[in-house]
């Protein structure tokens, strides 16, 4: 099947718009997932049951419900109780909130992997609990889990097309809309290649980081 280069030229402006939306959702969603996931992980270790158990319940609920359902809930149901959000903002919050429950488990594993002697040393030095976390535990734990966090960035990239269902047209959403209008296939091919171009180098970088950090 021959390519129609006029169709490709017509699609490219919309493609770049989709790339911008995809990158915004990916970067902002990742930042939200990483920061909120750390909060979940620390809260789950709290000795106060009124903090620990609600957090465990919330993260389990989010992790065990589909991302698509969560996006619909945030976009169509939440505005009934409060202010409405734009499709892109909703997509960022949905992706970040969903993946924060997975990064929380990654952080938890990293924290559990810090040797007990580090906690004992901090106690022997009479370090405040906040200082123990920020200066002793978290730097070691986060260093261990960076490759795993990177894997979730790639996973989030592959899930980013879901935000198109609420009107945030990322790459695939733009391709689908364009193809429905023109009855052509070129847009899907371009987007497929774009996902490979973004995801594969990111995977190689994560593997390189993992080898470096293991040493």
C-alpha cells in the first residue's frame, strides 16, 4: 500500500499537537506519581492506625480499579461536587494518582531494603525522625528504586492514549480523529513509530541506570 504524502503533511501539525499533550501528561503525571507515591509509602509505615489504614485502603482501591474508570470518574462525576477540570488536567491527575499507588510499592520495597543498622545508627546519634528520613533512609531507598520508577514512566507513556476518551487528544487521539475524517492509515503508522522512538531509548536508559546503580 502506497503512502499518501499529502495526507502525511496534513496530519503533521495535529501530530505535533498530540506529542505536546502526550509529553505534558507524561511529565506532569510522573512528577505527581513519584511525589504522591512517596507520601503513600511513608504514611503506610505510620504507627498511627488512623493514618495507616485509610491510606492502605485508598491505595488498594485505586490500584485495583481500571484507569479508564478513574478517568471517567474524575472528569464526569467529580465536577458534580466541585470545580470542573480541563481534559488535560484531569488526565494528568488520573495518570499520576493511578501510578502513585504502584510507585508507593516501589518506594516501600526500597525503604524495606535499607539495612536495619542504618536505622539503629540514626537512633544512636539521636537524630530527629524527620532528619533520619531525609538524610539517612530516603537517599539510600530512592537510589535503589530509580530503575523501577523509570519502568513506570514507560508504562505511563503506553497508557497515555486513555486520556483521549475524556477529550485530551494526545498522539493516538489525534491519529484516530484524523483517520476517521480522512479514511487513511498513515496517521496510525506515524504514531506507532513515535511511541517506539520515545519508549525504546527510554527503556535502554533505564537498563543502563540499573546496571550503574547495582555496581
